C-alpha cells in the first residue's frame, strides 16, 4: 500500500497508517471489492514537502507505544496504534528499550518532543538512486500519503499540516492501489514475504 502511494505521487517516501489498511490481500484472483476492503475509507492521494526532522517526528510519534513482543495472547500486535506507519522508500529501527520522548497535547495530538531526550526511532534511511542513505533532518523530501494523514492531522500527525502541498490528486486510496497493482501486471509475488523495512528490537 505504501509503495502504491510512492509510485502514484512520484515521491521520495510514502507513509501509510496501519489503521488505514483494513484487510489482507490473499493470493489468487483479485477483485475490486478486495481492494475496497483493504482501503474502505476513500482517503485521497496527497504529497507535501517535509523536512527530515518532521519525518523523524512522525515515525517517533506513531511508534511511541510499540513493544518488543510481536503478538499478545489474542494474536494481535502488541503496543501498536492505528497510526503506526508503514513506509516506502524508507526503512527504520524502533529501539523499545528507549522511552519515547513524544508529547501529546490535551487532545491527544502531536505536540513536540522532550528536549534533549533520545528518540527510540533510529537508523532511519531513505532509498536514493538505489542506495540506502541516512535521512537528513535538515533536508526536504516529498512525502506521499493521503489527506487524512498529511492535511487533517489524522492519528495526531500534526507535524505536516502547514507543509507545502505538492499534489492533492483527489484520487481515492483504493484507486491508487488498483493503479499500482495494474502497473505490476497483477504480480504481487514480491510482497509474499515481509519487506524488512521496519525493525523492532
């Protein structure tokens, strides 16, 4: 799903909140209904210009409750939020031994970070010309996602709300995913295994 946003916006990186991905895509024949089940909300493809620091803050904010355990007794991921970010063009590590410095305001939205406190998100790298390079907090990147995350501060991600909008396509998330799958001639075999973009320790 993140790769679909990346391709659809021709962006440097893409972010997709886990809560916006509502169903798995099974092997075999794929229907439009399957795609709509995956992306049922109709959020639209958007991209903005953001600094590396804003991207770091977004990753930190949305991984603040992540725990090292992958599943609890019910079989669910432990400590994750609906805002937990899946990524494309980006990889990172979450060190759960570090307490997150992320601060919420009274409405549960991102407010800032504890001054001089270490981030639990580390080793953030961007794919540039086929090579992984360290994310530069001072550099500017084109970030793709959807209107809920980038424009509306969905899941508390307020850090992008005042950024310059590069693309506001009006294209629904499910159509973005359809277009991407079509571009691959329906071959999703590369996604049969985890991509290794997020490491939790």
